[in-house]
């Protein structure tokens, strides 16, 4: 069982930036890693994903503002969030997947609040 621990959330003003980190308890090199978010009353949604080979994809709402990256040597995944908006407010979860979701690991989540 891989343990995922997120950090870096907090309160930021609109237009600001945050960098989320997700530290894994063991190697992540074989996993597709992603960041999801869930706002109150909404379903959990994919924000960004990075494949084992480094390919990325993003939700349309964050394209051009967020960047996902992975450092397999440090067993860590990052989400750089720029130009934050109030609608980015949510709990952000780190995810690791194998086999299209047959194996699925989640972190405990970190709160991001964008407000003036």
C-alpha cells in the first residue's frame, strides 16, 4: 500500500500562486500520478495527470495556469498553480494509479482556498 501525503495548501488571494507537493512512501515510477479536487457540493474531478513517461494532460479550466510535474528520484509529484481564481477553491487530492485504476491510491487531501 503506497501512502501519499499532500502539502502546500492554504489561503491565497486571487491571482496568487501555490505549489502543492505529494510525497509517496515508496517509488512512484510505475504509476500514473494525478491531482484531483473536490469543492463542496461537487464531485471529485481530475485537475492534471502525468504519465510514467512524463506526458501530461489537464482539465480545460486549469490549462495554461497549472503545471504538474514528477520527480521519481524523490518519490514526489508537484502541482504548480498560478493565476488562482476563487473557483479553484477545493480540497486537492493526490492520486496514483496502475492499470487504468485497477490499483488506485489516494492522499488525505489538502485545502486550497482562493479568497480576498
